[in-house]
C-alpha cells in the first residue's frame, strides 16, 4: 500500500498535468472565482454522504472537496500569489498555535489558563489565541461571522458567538417560551395583514408590485420580520438541544423529496390529477409513504 505522501504526490501531479499547456481545455480555463460554486456544491455533497453514513460515497465526495481545494490553491500558485506548500504549512502551524495544550512549545501557550480538559475550554482558548496572538481582534465578536454565509448557517453562528460572551438563554424552557411568543406575534402580524387587505380594493394587489399601497407593503414587511424572528428562535431551540439546524433542515428536505415523489408516482399510477381537489388522495399516499419508511 502506498503512503499518504506518495498518494498526495500522485494526486498533485495529476492536477498539474490538467492545468499544463497540454492539459485539459476546461481545467485550464478555470479560475478561483469560477470554481467557487463547484467547491460549495462538493462540500454539500460530502456533508450529505457523511450524514447518510454512506462510507463509499463519503470517500468519493471528500476526494472531490480535496480536488477543488487543491486545484484552486494551485491556481494561486500559478499566478504567483502563494504556493500550495505555504497553504499546508500555514494551516499546520495554525493548528499547533491554537492547540498549546497538545503542542507544549506552541506560541499560543501564552493564552493557556491552567489545564485544558474540556471542549468549552479549548474553544475559549482558541478565541483568545485568535485575538491576542494572531491579532484578529474585531469591533464585535459577531464580525467574525462571514457576511456571505447562508442565512440559516449565519443565524446559528451569530447565536454561538453571542453565547460565548454569556448572552444566551438560561434553559431550553426559556427558549421554548420564546418560540411560542414569536409564533403568536406571527399570527398577529398575519391577522393585521389580512385586515389591511380587506380595507381597500388596491390592497388586493401583490405586495411590492406596481400599484400596491404603502399600507400593504408595510404590513407584509411586518409579517416578514415576525417570521424571521420565529425562525431565529427555532434556530436557538435547535442549538440548545445540540441539534445542527442546517443538518436538521437538510434531512427534512430530503425526507420531503422522497415522500412527495412517492405521492407523484402513486397519483400517476392511479390516474388521479394532482390538484387541490384531490388533496385527500394525496394526503393518503403521503401517509403511505411514511408507513413505507420514506
């Protein structure tokens, strides 16, 4: 069996060949910017394989993540910005620096506060090293959350950062109460929107379209805000239950896809149109999909 070093050398030689003048036309055309979506897609596919505990698929998808990462790093090497070896060395040095409880000569040892025996202590120490050793201080701890994160992931990260500063609910019961409170406010905003629509014929237009009244638009924005607050509260509930809301929603999406496809197939097999007039039949097939383990 070849060593990891030999395998990586072979892997990197293939990437260099693809990007060489005599290499692949598609690979030669790519840039770090053009590869962004590919990198994100491969990460999601790897996460899905890991969640399904599909080891063969996980091996393949992790390889694709590595391929995209190394390919992009090599592009920067070709353009003279930095080398792949610098990327690898920098991340290894960062790991050493941020784990002084493991690497005793680490420059991050100045931020050690006694024995580090828990994950919470590791994370606190990690942040201290980032700020005081690496000079990554920001005006707010929330500035550490990337602007471009998807909203659900961003909400999760914002809450985790705030919790590190002690700004958090005391118990799950408190969070559950907040979810109920926000749900009631959603219902109130929805009722207010309904009343606004009934007040004037012009309010029957779609919000934010040409001719829609300011009152309609404001009522719609108010409902949007309250639903956002509800979602944020649910993310908090998931976090307090140690559930990753992103992964939880991904699993529910996949479950919905499987069950809905089953409904589509059964409705087609039964020659029943899929419309609101046949919702009862669709519900019956949905229940059947659940019984079948979909």
